[in-house]
C-alpha cells in the first residue's frame, strides 16, 4: 500500500498521515500509540509518532511558542511520544502525587479532577490515582515500573555501570584503575593500531552537520546540500591554530596511527583547549559525511578512527581518538 500521490513527487502530507497511523476499519487517524492494536486492524509507520497527525491537522507544523510552564512549549511542533516533553515525568512527584519541589512543578495528581494535571503530558496513565496498586511505579518502560541503577543480566561488563576511557587517551582514568573497558569488541585488526599521546597529542571527535544530517552517501548527492557544505574540513581552536601556524582555509593533514586525511582548517571559538591533570590538551572536530563519491567529495573521517565496538551495543567508538595536525 503506497498511495502517496499520482506523480513522481510524493505528497508529504499523505506520508505523514501514514506515519501517524490509522484504523483500517474506520479509515480515521489514530490519536495516540495507545490506540494501536495487535490484531491487524491498525497500522502506523512508527509508533512514537502516532498522534502527531490526527484528523486533518499536522501538529508538527505548529509554531505557538507560548511557555505552558517549566519551559514546556506544548503547542510548538510535536515531541514524541504523545507530545510529551519530559520522559518519566511522573517521577517528579512524590508517593502521594505531589511535586517534590513547589518551585518546579511538572505534573501533579489532582484528586478533585481525578487525573494528573500540570505543564506536560503525563508519562503515566492520566487517571491512575493513589488507590491504584501501581501508582508508585512511574517508570512505565521498565519491568516492574521502578527505576534501576544497574542491569542485572544485560551488561557484558556489568551489572553496575563503570566509567572507562576511550581506546586512545592522553590521560589516565580518574575513576578506575582499569583504563579501557575489558569487554570492548575489536573490528578489523589493521584499523586498530593504537596511537600514543606522545606522538598524537590532540583529541579528535567526529560529528554530524545540520546541512548533511544523515549519511553522506545520501546527502553528498543532493545538489543544494552539497552546495551548502562542499568541502571536508576540521574545526580547530584559535589557540591550536596559533600554535601550529595554521590560518583559516589552510589545507591541513590530520594523522592518526591508522592513516592520514587532508582537509581545510576552520578556526573557531567553539573549540577550546582543556586543562587536564595540569596538562593542556587540544581538541578538534570533523564531520563524517564526506567520501570519495557524490557531488561534494572529500576525505573520509573514519579513515582515522579506531574500529572498536561498545561491549554491549557494538556501536563504534568514533567519537574520541588521538591525532596530530600539520599544515600541508
């Protein structure tokens, strides 16, 4: 079922309605994810977005910036799920349903109205009061409704969380005698040569750009995005630029133990050197959207990064590694 218009350009409103979901029997839009059924009578593109497009109104287009209280702008666009702005907001109230802090009232139990009221959409059954045996179970996405400080059987290095430093680091772990998570998962051996701080003293991180928000394989082939940001660059502090003799738009080489790339320098006040254990440590950043194909091509940032996966999710450790920078 792919009814999004009759021409080559899909009607985005029809796409949005499909993502919101509808009832097959009534053909009406679903009002919330609580309306979704497991018998095939309802459909939705993504459960957390159900409710953002009720009958003939795209709530994501709202632009009312009225502060409803506690800096919750409930009529500005739509926040998933259910337009809720603070997850688990039931936990901001005590066991009687009253706010822990009178200066920061989020939601409270209103006995007269028989429901939760306040400045946000309750992340709890709105009519569940103190006489309900599960009234004290605010964490609705957790088994048993209670918060947790550890996962009994779900962490490979658990059960209690521990702080470990990245694979490459200019300083020692201040919180543990173990520097690196002993349960990390290593990828390709040739991409995991380890750089030491005496040769690669600068901390680097990769990030997204708003102009190329998703994968570069997609955004590099979109002309207007390629025009907005068309060159691979690194973002460096004024202090590091002065130390290295680098000027704005200079071509530079970024080197790690795994390889080198060429990029343009963008000098910015956003990045600052750190003082870590009486040691000055510089920090640079770079986008990961560029590659060798597309309208806007450039060096691949992940040519520099170690291929190490989180012990539990295997998400790569691309956000922190050591490098050095020099002018071309």
